[in-house]
């Protein structure tokens, strides 16, 4: 009878340790996922802020060498898959405007084909809405 009690207590102890370990590991995983989601939303918000106009009263030491370039903020954007991830290019198809870090495999098969060919959008908000509709 003593052996059965020892085995029972040993089983309960090991089971409790396994459950506690699993709980703490999943809690850590959920915290990591929440942190990654927050960083991703900050990247998207930071991208939107980069496309806004900036005041021209910034002081430069070498004013004579500074060239002012005005970008077409309301330009076209090109969403395409490269190396299995989605990238947003500018109108010239060379300037990368946004690294999305979204894998192509997260999309349905029909959309994967369209993304391999590339999709044009009139502005960055349309790109973000498109990505949110498939990743939410």
C-alpha cells in the first residue's frame, strides 16, 4: 500500500510540475506575440508618418549643398511578393517603401498568384487596408 501512495504522490508531483511549466511557457509565448504585434503596429504607424509632409524649416549646416526633393506622396504603390514575403514598392518599382514581414503563405492561393505578379494601389492606406483584410 505504501508503494501505491508513493507512486501516486510522485505522479501528482510530476504532473503538477509539467502543468506549471506549460503554463509559464505559454504565458511567455503570449507575451512575446503581444510584443511582436505592438512592434508591427508601430512599424505601420511609423510608415504612415514617414509619408506625411515635413516642415521645411529644418536647419542644416551646409545649406548650400542641401538639395530639396519633393516626393509625390499621393503616388502609386506596388505590393509584390519577394523571397516569400510581401514588400511595398514605390511608383518606380525600385524604391522599397515598406517591409511587411508578412509571409505569402498567409494568403489564399488565388491571392498568392496575384501577389506574385504584383498589385497596384493608389495610396499607402489602401495597401494597409488590403493587408489588414487578409491578416486579421
